[in-house]
């Protein structure tokens, strides 16, 4: 699990405790889905050619489900001068 996934679990626990709702795996699974991020390793072969290999590990994170109302991150990289 990534650190963000652990924070997402903690956030779910906090919301349930605040609303006095029992924690449930089914409730978390309905609101989130697992996002599997695979890693690719690029190697140089014996003849100098590039070889692409899949690694045996990956990162797992949770994102909000498609049909769930959720907070949206909003930010700007550049502000216009008034």
C-alpha cells in the first residue's frame, strides 16, 4: 500500500467514527476501488537494444468510485495578474 492508501483508510475510519456509523469493509469497498500501478523496468540488452520488463511488484492505491460523490482537488499552477 502507498502512504496515500493508508491515509484514505484513516479518512474513512474518521468519517465513520464522526458520523457514529459502524466500520465495514463493504462500505469502504462501495465508496472506493483499488488502483493498481504497475512498474516497468527498461534494460539495455547485450547488443545495445532496449528491453522492457515488467517488475514483480507494484503500488496499490485507493480512489473514489465513479458513482460516488467525493471531494475534488482544486488548485492552480499559475494565477493571472489582476
